[in-house]
């Protein structure tokens, strides 16, 4: 597995696939989380330390994935992290899984910023907004619904 600033390259193994050797649908969520937290870490932020560093916590409020094509055991995939949307108090990170440049799966996770003491809605801290804005724009236009 190789991590760059905004992408994660890996090879599927049998543990990632169902009985017929096709990538199990839920495995993409593990890779999305890994790509996101690795990217945050490369930017000097840790999800579990945002409370002490930024005065907020982020909570996942929705997620989804669209499976465009199948991936099979031993395929090499790249998970590119992209910025789908950045609002006042929430943001959505996109994930483009490709094999040799072809889109395989498109995922997304939405996060909301909350006050650590009472979970009330708070604005994105400037540092987090600036960090998110370093992400590339999506390369593929895929309807997730």
C-alpha cells in the first residue's frame, strides 16, 4: 500500500473480496476512511485530536458509494480523495476508486463540525477549511443516488 498526499494505492487481496473474488461492497468504506485519515495526517491534522487542536469535533453524518464496475482480487486500485463540498459547518469528501484510470467506485462521506462540550453546530475552523481547500476537485461526474 502506498500513500501520497491525496491518494492511496493498494492491491486487493482475498480478504477484501467475496466468495467469487469480487471486491466486497463494504470494503470500500475501510479504504475511504484510511485515505481520508492518512491525508489529514499528512496535512498535520489528526481526527482524534481536532478537539485539542481546533476546538471542535467532526462527526460523520452521511456516506454512500456508487459501484460503477467490479474490482477483483489482485486488482491494483487508487483511491483519490477529492473535495465535493465545503459549507459553513459541514463538508463532504469524495473518493474516486480507479483501476488504470477507469472509475470503479465513487464514494462520499459528509462530516459536521460540532462543539466538543455540547455537540452544537459550529463553523469550520479556518485551518480545517484551508486544509480541505488543498484537495483536488472531482475528476468524475457520477450521480450517487
